[in-house]
C-alpha cells in the first residue's frame, strides 16, 4: 500500500479537514459496527478471496482498456484511451463496491440492503448484489430521475428490488439520499446502507474508494502493458466521485501523471444551473460529513442541474475536496452541450455508447487533446449509455 493510502483517511475518517461522521446518536453504534467489521474483513484472506472470485467469475473483471483511434484522430493532438468499466457486469463501475458491500453485509449477518440512486446504475448494481446473495433490497430514487432513467427502474424491479419514488424537493439524488437515510434509521439492525459513492459518513468514503481501487490497479498494469509507459493524463467525471477515486488510485503516487476530475457545468455557471461542486462550492456539511457543498443564500444545499442524473449532487466526496485543496488533482468542468456532443461522437466514431456521466470525461479528453500533442490521455468510461438512449433521443434527437 502506498504511503498516501496508509495515511488517508485518519482513524476518525478525515481526509485532511474533510470527512468525518456527524451522525445522529441512534446511528453511532451502527456505523461503529460497520467500521469494525470492515477493518477486520479487509485484512481477511477469506473475504478477499471471495471478492476476487466474484470479480472474475461474476463481474467479468478485468475490464479492458480500448485505444480510441478514430476519436483521437478527430480530436487531434493526444492519443485517447478508455478504461472500459462499461463492460463490467451491469454496465458500470458501481458493481465493484456493491458486491463488496453486500459481501460485508452478509458477513455482518445483515439480511437487507438499502440505498439511494441517481442515474440508477448504483441501484441496479446493489439490486444485482442483493439477488446474488439472496438478500432484500430497497432503492430510493427521485421522481425526476425515475422518469429520465426508466430503463434502470425496470432492471431494478426485475432484479427483485423495491423501488421507492421520492417526491420531496427537487426529486433527484440529494432527496433520494435523504429518504434512504430516513428508512435506514428504522432498519439498521437488519440492514446495511450501501452508500453509492465515496460520500457519506465514515467509513463509506474510505470503503467505497478501497473497493473501487481495482479499476486503477488494472488500468495501470494494462496501460504499461500496451504502451510500456504510464499515461500523461488520467481523467474521470466527478459527481460524488467513486469512479474517479477508483481510477486515480492507480496513479496517485506518480508525480509525472496529471489527474483530472471533470464536473458537470450543466447549462451555465449560475447557481442552480450546474452541479460543479468543487469549482463553485464552499466548506460545509451534507449527509453527515464535511466537504465542499454548493449552498444557497441560506447556507443550505443548493439546487443543482445536469443532464447526467448520476452527477446531480450538491456535495462531493471528502477525499476529492482534500485532493483539490492540496493541488494533487486538477478539477475542471464540461457543459451539458459538451457532454452531449461527446456522447454522440463516441457512439458514432467508436461504436461505444457512453453513459452521460462518463461523457463528461470524454468531452474533456476531446477538448484537451489538441493542447497535448504527442501525449496520452486515459479516461474512465465509467458506464454504458443504454440507460440514457431514450432520454437523449426523445429530448435531443440523434445528433448531427
């Protein structure tokens, strides 16, 4: 383990000044139990071997790296590569931590999994894990996202999950988290809250990152095998930030590799028109942890907007806030228009339909390629776009 991961987070779950666990008293012993179980199981050969078996024989890992020859040529400058998490079972990186969370729950004697979902990829992944382990599953999803991502709602129900429609507030990801937490409060004795990103109270930002590290570990080895060197730029979209932490973890100790997180700028820089938390957020707290948050004039989490439901969150993982503060990762943005253009171009040029979330990373690579001639860009294609095709084509058509 690198020196970075040995020290981050500390025992209280802080990455520098961000993180922690500001829990209501009834949940303090529950999260202490989760932390204790993870500390023990993460060093257990039985647990790790079972997880290794699942990844190889159920998830289909390792996922490959693809050289995007046509997109590279069209963009000019750098050569663009994609880590194909869209080829992971269920179509996104989410299953990496969901199978592990369900395995943890099984070892803890839990019988039910509860979670929130935005784009539905986490919900599908957790429902898949619940089916695999024979557990109950309850997924909370905002009404707006249910309409946008209906194919994933169907998948969750087919997998045996109960989908709870959340109609409060903006009816998107933040409200889904609020609803799921509320439900979990009354079922914590038998259920595990399978948080869907590197967010929430400790130990979840650490656990989800650790479970996603397989992405960066594979990508590093595969890229060296393909090119006999490391990539120059490593890129991932950032909402909560799990896919990004997964990929970044393979390169975080390499000073000659630039790490880039891409946030959703939505339709403008005006508050309420985007979800670019690191770019425009302030130090605050959300969902029982300290991080950067987009806030309104009252100091409450602000409304956010992006065409990518999985990035529709006014906070960000505390580790990302820390990496931004120390200057280890460069965070920038891509607009809805840029992401949509990347969605169409990757589909028509490479035969890969990306998730709208992942399309933000593709947009960055297309935009920056010309500024890095002779360099290489490795992006995380964190999910496939099956879930988005109805929304995109009905709203925007089929591109040029």
